[in-house]
C-alpha cells in the first residue's frame, strides 16, 4: 500500500480508512480564510455501500489501495448464485445475486464483466456500460402526443421497465445504459 497525502485523493481513489475499504466519490478542495486548506471527500464503502464525508488535511497520510481488475465471463445462474469464469485460468467464481444487485438482470450468457478483487476477495462487479435487448412490451403511440419529450413505458426481455421514444415498438432491439437504466438508441 502506498501512502498519499490527504489533498491527493481524487474521485475513484480507493483508500483504507477506519478499518474498511472506501472509494472517493466526490472531492472538493476547501481553502477557508482562517486555517489550513483541506480536502472534503465523500467516501463510499466498497463492501456494504455506506457513505461517509471526511475532511483530509494536506499533511495527513492515508493508505491508497490498489485493486486487481480481472476479466470474467458470465456462465449461468444457479439458484441465487451467479457463476463466472476467469478468462485466463478458467477457474469458476460463484457470487450471490445480491452481490451484483439489480443490474444482475442485464447479465447474458458469455458476457464479459470486470471483477474488482482485493487480495483474492471479490468486492465489486462492473458490467458493460451498454447492452442490446429486445422490447417485449410497448404501449401504442397516442396520436396527437407530439410533445418534445413524450417518452412511453416499455418492458425489456429481462423484465426491466424503461422509457423509450414513441417510434419504438414491440420486438425491436434497443441499446440500454446499464448504469442509468435508460434508452440510448435503436440497435443496428
């Protein structure tokens, strides 16, 4: 672990703090009129997701942690377990569906994901930012509804509900943002 100064913490930096692993979500350098400058940092716990706001002075030392990123291929779901395969060693890794969260609905056979490891322990799974899915249900277009932002509800093949433009109909394939759960564009 490398020691860094408190003012070197940037969004995305992973540190060990108060006995846990935290990632910096937001940082703000504050220079008050009286006293020394400090870095106001919003931290998110990588294990349980709790948030914390901390002040780090420039002379404070914190332990920066490096996480290993490994590529895994999603194989299948077995009950409440998701099975992934390491693309280098072909070892299998089983993770609870709750560990991936709501985004587990976007997993498709053979999909490449990145698993964040601390030592040998997985602490996070990053899915691709965009996936292509078919629309299984879409409301019909209402004539005369020509407002600039008139989106309608639709259901994807994985059961997730999103808003799509009025010209999208059942059976079409669309590209969806897995982080924001939003429609991006029609698939080619």
